């Protein structure tokens, strides 16, 4: 099932994003933003398809229904919501202090709820995290959780690769060196995985952590959408997430660092 999952999640997303590239070159005419968002649902579609093949129709709503399992522990919930935004603000503050600049926020408190909902639904968490949770379960079945998490972070980074060739307002990948993006993705995934496993393989924690990651990039300037701009703030955030991941895995390790029984309604392929 891992091969099928990767084929569908990458194939679905990359096909849509290659069409976006053609639109940007004015070689075809189609709604670019719609295709960009639709492509991001590759992992969502792949997870549902693989679940259908291994568990039948009844397993599909049970799989997606895992997002309604809200019990994860207060520590995991608060970390999922607040940790990366706090680290993002810290990274921006350090940069501002070094350059004698004030710390500026890009959104107001009044705009925060709208940004949170927009990013949650259409900014990546719903589109991706059901799929990455599925792949995490699959990898856990044959690898130690830290190794599975490292591999998942690498896969997650490379899944975004076509976005580095697109020039779309609000899309920042083309302004980031891929090597730095890879390190950032792995660091973030270790935080996601810590919450996911410590919370009993809770899909909602992945959704919230991913959303807080995106929100951190919206609250303060972390990536400047300017060719040739420095990447210090992103380096600071990546280092801060790496340190936070090391601390959480060491001081409050996941409930299980070895493959455990699958959640109810889930079957291994």
C-alpha cells in the first residue's frame, strides 16, 4: 500500500501543479489557484483510496472520522496550537534585534480567526495530514518511529518540489533553497510526529500542528518573497524547531516509540 499511496499522492499533486506551471507560462488557460489547491489534496485522496482497497467502503468514513477523536492530552493540544507560532515570533524577534528593526506582525488579532480557518481548510492541513497520518501508520509498521519520522519528513519535503517552480502570490517555496526547506520539513515533522504518537496517533494533532506551522509564517515575516533575500529568519525557525523537537522527544517521549496496534477502523495493507 505504501507504493500505491506514494504514486497517487505524488501523481495527483504533481499533475495539477505541472498544469499550474503551464498556466503560468500561458501555454494553457485554466484557473490556476483552483488547480493549486486541488493538487494539495493528493495525500487526502491517496489515503482514502488505499483505505478503500484494504478495508472496504466502511473503513473510509472511519478513517477520516479519526479527525473527530479529540482526546490527545492538554500538553499535546497546547503544543499543537501554540509552539511553532511562538518559535516563529522568536525567530522574527531575534532577526529584528540583530538588524535594529521593530518586530512587525502581518495580521491583527481580529484577522487571526479567519486566517486560522482559511489555512486549516484550504491551506494544507486537511489536504495533507490525513495522508501523512496514513503513511506514518504504514511506516510505523516496519520501522522504529524516529526512523519512520525522518523518512516521512523527507518524503513530505520532496512532495512539495513542483511548487519551487511556480510563481503564485502567497506561495513562498520559490524563494527558499530546497536544502533549507528539507531541513525545516524534517524538523517540523518531528514535532508533528511527537504530538501524533504521544496523543495516541491522533490525526487532529497533525492537522492542528500543520496549521500552526502555516499560521506562524503568516503572523510574522519568516520568508521574504523577494529574489535574493536572506534566509536568516527561516534558519532561526528551523533551528528552534529542531531544538524543540529534541527537547520534547527527550523529556516527554512519545507514548510508544515502537509500532503499536492500529487505531480502530484501520487495517494495514
